[in-house]
């Protein structure tokens, strides 16, 4: 019968110990103020409940109230333990008689428990619990069966009682330690989750706000990840990029090189750099410099390749400008030397040819010689324009007046070739700060090129209008043979001309003059569809 009563006591004790631990696991783990006081009171309530379930034997009351007292002493120290013990003692005295052994045993236990807690502070709670249960057993044996001669002839009863107190302490220690370890594990997992989330947030912040393209590609050349910058740089939506093959966006001329590079990386397992062009949604091609890094998976095989690409279009344009500048410098140095060496003997030769013509009359050969000598003079003058610093005097100039004066000079030539100028001007005043003669030279070059591009005649549409940012735009549209698109980037290069007898220096001089006036000149053309030249100049304040 006693065995069943003890089992019921242990079951209820286990439930009372585990209940606050379970409740605590479901709420926020913030530190509780005055935790020793509250745990001491709760332990006292548990002791009271265990006393209410006490076993009555020949007028004596037996319970396992010392199990929660020992646990509180072991985990929270003497103050909380004594609070729990006071509750237990008061309930014991109120529930039954025989106060003397209960009070004396209680006092001795409190003195011994407090001594152990203060002298073994560095011990773990488990080791403290072992010392406390050992002290409790010794004190119980000395006081109850020996000093007070209570059931001295029934040692099995005492053994059974002590055993269940020990079981109560053991069960309580197991429950508390399990909760503590799970709590620590949960904290570690929470910390790990926070670290992972923070790390993921940082990488997402970098990936989503960088202008570089970050993509992950598998062995089948399919994109398994792409950074949001693809939408901004290439203009495609996420749904258009998902599970797409990168080759779909590559320039046709770069596909073979790209595939060869990737295949080589899967074999050598080494990172490589590559330049290729990706198509924008609007049809343009953007040049990228990419760093490809292989990512190893199981069995040391390459499973993915991370490609980080940077738009180098601006760098390419800067390189082209630098090359153009170097060419201009070379041409300038060449012009400075060659022009002076050529002009003196050229003047002599031309003079003798003219003298021969005067003495012997007009001759076809003489006319041809004079024509070619005149062409040589023109080339020499253009080279001097590039090589020799020009004295520039900037004045306020009306672009409309300058434009009309230039057209008057070219009108006879245009009329002879059945070409008509159609001028459209939005406003009367288009004042700029510039050098009138240099700008006139630019207009003459552009108009002459338009005339020479129309051997069968036609119209040249000239439009002068205001643009944003206080600028004016001069547009010259001819109806000539046009220029193939692939040749447009080379316009303005020294000695590059599409005309049979062209020098290739005219447009180069135009570019230089417009640049000196802080403007820009652009060309748009297609074969057999004419050419559009746009000159943008800043207006005077």
C-alpha cells in the first residue's frame, strides 16, 4: 500500500516540477525579477501539496517534502531553499502532531544545507544535490530512528521512505537538467538562426543593391540564381530570366567562346575571366567583363559556376576616346613636321607648272597636275589645322546667322547638283559663345559631305532647335547613299574616309572643334537610307 502511495506522490511531484518548466518554454525567456523569491514560494507550495498527500503510519506523518527543498537549495541557494522549507514546516506542523522531531530535524537540516551551499559554491547543482541528499540521509537516520526511536524495529520502512525521497530528487534533477540543456540548445539554435538571417540579409543587401550582375549557372548552362540587378541592367523581368539559359542572351559571336570557357572550367576546376556581350531587352548589346568561379559539390565535382559580371561599356568608350586622343596626338606631331616640309617644295612645283601653263597654253596634263597639287595643298592645310595650335577668339555668335551664311556659300554648288536645302528654325535667337570661323568650317564640312553623298540630287533637311539643359541641336538629314552601321564607329578616325579621294581629316577636325566648344557630334545612318548628323552646342547664358 505504501508503495502505491509513494508512486502517486512521485508522479504528482514530477508533474509539479515539470509544469513551470513547460510553461516557461512557451513564453519569452526574459529574466524574472526576484527569481529566488518566486521559486522559493513555488517550491513551498509544492511541499504543502506533498504534505497533503502524506502517508500516515501509527500517528506519524511521512511525505517527500524534502525532495523540492533539496532541489531548491541545490539550484538557487539557501535563501530560496529556506523559504521553501518554511512553507513545508508550517504545513507539517498544522497537519499532524509530534512537533518536536519535526522542528529539531528541520533546524538541523537547514543548518547543514546552508553550510553545504556556502562552502561548495563552485559545485554544479547536480553535485550539490548529491551532497544535500547524503546529508539528509545521515541526519534523518541519526534523528528519526536513533535519537527519537521512531520505528527503530522497522528499518525497511525508513529505507523505503529515504529511497523515494532520493527518487524524487533524482527525477527533479533529470527534469531540470533536461530543460536547462534544451533551453541552452534552443538558445544556440536561435543564435545560429539569427546569425544565418543576418548573414543572409547582408548577402541579400549586397546582391540586390549592386550594379554588377551575379548569376549562378549549372552544368546545363541554366541560370539557377540571378541578382535583381539583371532587371535594371538588361531590362528583363524575373519571370523572363528564371530557368533560362545564359546563351539565349549572349551575342551570337560570343557563344562559342563562352561555351569553350565554361567547358574548360568544368575540366580544370579553375576560375577564369571572360568578356562577352549580353543583349538588352531594347535590342542593344552591352559589354561585360566577368569573373567565373567554379563551386565544388560532393565528390569534388563542379556543380555550379558563379559568374560576377560588370558593365564595361563606359570603360570601352573611354579606351576608344584615349585611342582617338593618341591618334590625334600622333597626327598632330606628324602634321607639324610633314606640313612644313611639303609646303615649300609644293609651292615651287606649283609655280613652275603654272608658268609652264602660261607659256604653252592650256594642257590636259597641266590641269590634272594643278588639280592634284591643289588637293595636296588642301591635305597639308588640314594637317596644319590639327598639328598647329589655332588662335581662338571666343565671341557671342548667333548660330542661325552663321548657318544661313554658310548655306549661301554652298547654294550655287547645291543648285548645280540639283540639291535643295530645307531649313527649319524654331526661334530667331540661338546665341552661343564660340569661334565663328571654326564653327563655319564644321558646318561647311558637314554640308559638303551631305552634298557629295547625293550624286542624283535630292533634299537636305536642316533643323535648328532648342534642347534641354540650355542647349541647341543642329540636325542635318540627307537623302544619300547612307553608311553601313558597322562603319559608323570609325567616322572621325584619322585618314579613314568613305570617299574615293577623301583624306579622312575633315570629320576629325569637326570633332576636335565641336569638342573645344564643349559640344558633341553624332552620326546615325543605314545603307541606302541617308545619314543624320546631330551637333549639340551649349547656349550662351
